[in-house]
């Protein structure tokens, strides 16, 4: 579909009858491409990627989600797209609306078609980012109804404006955050279940923008996936941060994602978590 300089109004749910939002624990995932080793790197030196090991690590990551009651939905593979395993960058979810992104790297734009099909099949209302906007899902951090959007290398001002136009009418508050030191906003910060933002200070542009901020000792310790309750999925490469979070009362589930970290990947970008769907 050709790019257009506008964003569509949210579509109505197909059913005309009354609908309600119910809790759901579904996660979109996408199998690594055989060309994974060709993936983009921007802020780090390129290292050799073992694709076979990466597939094993991905399978362990998916198994960890399933072990904590997440239903995983595998998006159709995109073998010609080296970065396609980083499925988070292709869509942003808010309530029952799926905003299909327009990735800042042109080579990644073919990744969105399969994801659009997957979310549409789940009954989501589908919107799109249009040219000249660019938006990567890794630049979007949601804390309740506040949506922080990283404005940096992959997401431009038009992309932020279009996200605001899509989600603010639904009750969201959108806050733009500068990102210059890392690839994406969520390469620098994520959030704990109580809304406290965590980050490794040398990689965070403006920690004062977040009402509650906790500094962690390792860069990869800034990345957590909320599994439910006090359980946090995080990379095995951040043992000191895991100890800190355990001392604070959280239960850490560690996974080895070393091959994806060589491509600036982290635990958040390997899945899209959907917590509310129409019933």
C-alpha cells in the first residue's frame, strides 16, 4: 500500500454489538531470519552472530513466556528481512488499537505486512503511520495511560505527531523524549510494574523527565518484560541488576539473548505483548 501523509481514524470493531475489554496475555513473536547476521547495527561495533545459537535462544525466550502463562502467536516468518525477529518495532498496541509502524530504516518496512495480518486476525482495530512519519515500536514505552515516545534516529517528529493523533483520543497522554545515546528509547529505559522507570544512567538522555527513576548498574539491566505480578523477564547479561531487583522483591526470570544483543536487541523487542482484547 502506498504511503500517504495522514493517519486513519480508529476503525470500529467489526461487531455492532456492545463489546468490552478483558485482560489477555498474548504475545506476538517471529522466528529469526536465516539472514539474521546481516541485521543493522548503529551504536555498537559489528560482531559475528551465530544464527543457530540465536534460534536456540529465541526458542528459550518463547518458552519462558509460555511458562508464565503467555499465549505466543507466531507471526509469519520474513526470511528476507534480517531484523524481522525484532517484532516489537513493527506495531504499537494501545487498548484494542494496533498502530502499524513505518520503521525509520527503509530496509525494515517490508516487515510490517505479516504483523498487520496477525493483529487483524486477533480482532484489533488497525491504524498506520504514513509518510513522512517514521516510528519504531522500540521507541514507545507505555506506563498505564502515559506513552513515552523516543524522538531520535528511527522515530521522527511526524511519527510522534501521528501516534499522538491515534492514541490521545482514546485517553492516552503522549510524552516525547529525546534519544541520542542508544538505538531506541527502550534500549535506554523500561518500567517496573509500579511504573518506576529503570535505566543505566550513561545511556539515558533526560532521566528527570520520568516522575520515578531508578538507576541500574548495567546497560542490559534497563530492559525488563513484565510477565505478571512481580515477575520480570530480563537478560542473563545483567546479573548485578538482577540482584538489585531481587532485593527489591521482584522475581527475575533470566534468559540468554547474547546473539540478539550483538544486534542491539533486548528482551522487549523480541515480542509484542497484548494485554487487552475485545471479548
